[in-house]
């Protein structure tokens, strides 16, 4: 006779990966192409999680890059890469790292490719984004939340 087990098996699956929003702006062309190419690059990341159903979550990763020559903007590129993920059997403590680190790790290569393609099609030298340590970023985020609200049990 089979033993009754009340624990739910952990399950993770990717339902869909898609580009939610994409933008490329080059406000100072064609003059910017005559300038010496010594860019300053500002790189920003953001994530947003939306519960869809009991075990379905949309995780969206936003990558924003602004490239300037001096004070002049060469280009601005923004990619909002999203995915729908099934997550079942994870505890509340495990869900944070799953949607805050594991899922963005899956989405980042898609966003990196989109950025590279947009920049190249915009006429600029290829931009290859370095890998990102989402585990460290998530840990840093949790640490900041704990410092803002010491003694609080509410960690998102």
C-alpha cells in the first residue's frame, strides 16, 4: 500500500517567452556618426512579477541602456523581455528567489540579443552586455528591504 504524502512536488516550467515592449531612440543622428566614438554607457535593470493564476506568473525583465558621447545622447535602448512561468510546490521563502533571480536569469539572454540587434540595426557598433549575477542582485535587494524595515517580517 502506498504511503500518503502531503507534500506537493516542486514543478517549474516555462510556458512562454516574449518581448513585451521594445524601444530604440537615436535623437542625434546623423551628426552623432561624425563624432569620435568614446561612449559612456549607463545600464539599468528592473524586474516586475505579476501573478496570473494560482501557479502561473509573468516575470518581466526591463533592460535600459543609455549611451552618450559627452553630454550628447547617441542612443537609448529599452527592452522589456517577459515570460510566463509555472511554479508549483515552492514555499513562500523559495518563491522570492525563483521569480526574483531564476526567472530573470532565463530571460536575460533574450533581452541581451534584442539589445545587440537593435543597436546594430541603428548603425552603431555592436553592444554585447556582460552576464548578470541575478542571485547577487536579489540578495542585495532583500538586504536593502531588511535595512529599510528592521524587525519587519514582510520581505518581498
